């Protein structure tokens, strides 16, 4: 049985069309959760500016973690 599993071809990597569909589904969910296309664009632009100012995603995530910690300590 192991030989049969090893002999079967592995599925090909995701095709560009599949990736595009996945991206569009993610975008649609983002727009829905943001409250509309205009708000999604604004949120995305603000997030991009924040990430750039922070020096990258990891630093931005750390900054948000610190704020969350402070919020828990302050109770706001």
C-alpha cells in the first residue's frame, strides 16, 4: 500500500487561477467585515502606513501586543 501511495502523482501546485480565486474570496471577506469597499480601502491604507512606520509586520504585531497588554492592565 505504501508503494501505491508513493507511486501516485502528487497534486500540482496551485494554479494562478486558483490563487486569484482565493485572493478574491479573501478580499470579499475583508470588504464585508470592514463594512464596505470604501472602509476596507481606508483600513488597508492605514494598516499599510502603520506597518511601514513600525518597520514591518513583526514589529507592528509586537506594538499591538503591548497595547493589548496595557489595555488589560488599565482596563479600558
